[in-house]
C-alpha cells in the first residue's frame, strides 16, 4: 500500500511540475526556431531571433533599464521591509496594529490607482518621469509584500538567540547583522526575488 501511495505521489508531482514547466520549455525551444512563427515542425536550432533582439539598441536599453529598476528597487524594498518587520516584532510601538495595516494597505489597492497617485504626487513635487520615479513606485508596491513575508517569519524562537548575543556583549547593530539577518536569510531572499519578479512584470507603475 505504501508503495502505491509513493508511486501515486510521484505521478502527481511529475504531472503538476509538467503542467507548470512544459509551456516554458516549449516557449524556449521554439525561440530557437528559424521561421517567423513558433509552430511545428521545429526547424532549429537557430539564434536568428536572439540576434535580432540583441542587435536592437532600443530593446537592449529597455532590458538594462528593467534590470536596474528591478534590482535596486527590490533591494530597497527588502531593506525597508526587513527593518520595519524587525521594529514591529522586537519593540512595542504605539498603535502597532494600525501601523502594520497601513504598511500593507497598498496590497489591497489597484496598481493603476497607485500609479496615477504617484504621477500626481511627482508632478506636484516637480520630480520628472524617470527611472528614479519608476523605482520609487516599485518600492511602494513591493515594500508591503517584503514586510508581510519577513514579519511572518520573525518568531519568538529567534529572540532567545538575540538575547544571548546581547548577554555576551554584542552591540545592537552586531546582533542585527550577525544574528537576525542570517537567521532571516531565507525570508529575505524570497522577498527579494519575488519583488524582482513583480518589478519585472509591473508596467503600469
């Protein structure tokens, strides 16, 4: 019976992952197609379309700009989200629940509304439309996500480790950098790469 369950589990896992990744594999395969349309039969391999994209300076410039905005805005969102989560998890703040709700509020608002609001605010402040403005917008939408992920992983079990470090004479900044950050590394990396994914996909902002 156990063997049947194991086989069924493997079949289920292969089916699920195949359903998820097969379209991606097909897309990558037919990106090497030499013809104008990605249809069978496969006539590759050919780097014709990659050469066409990489030789177009407008596309490569847009690609570089997207990478810059995604990496820098994700790093800023993760840093601010981590510090916010650490502050709420380790200190008693007035109106803590209200403030946490305000931080996560952008998750419930349409990105179109956030984008229009940022445009109005930047016009009023005299900030021109630029990569900086786009990066700020991406921080605004990714910060609540990073905060929610990291805050959910800041459990009480970490407090004892941090307290032990303080008892051994470590200053607060060392506790934060050498204890809290390494312990929270999985949540931090997950937040960063998820933010990069959202930033890469977010055109409206």
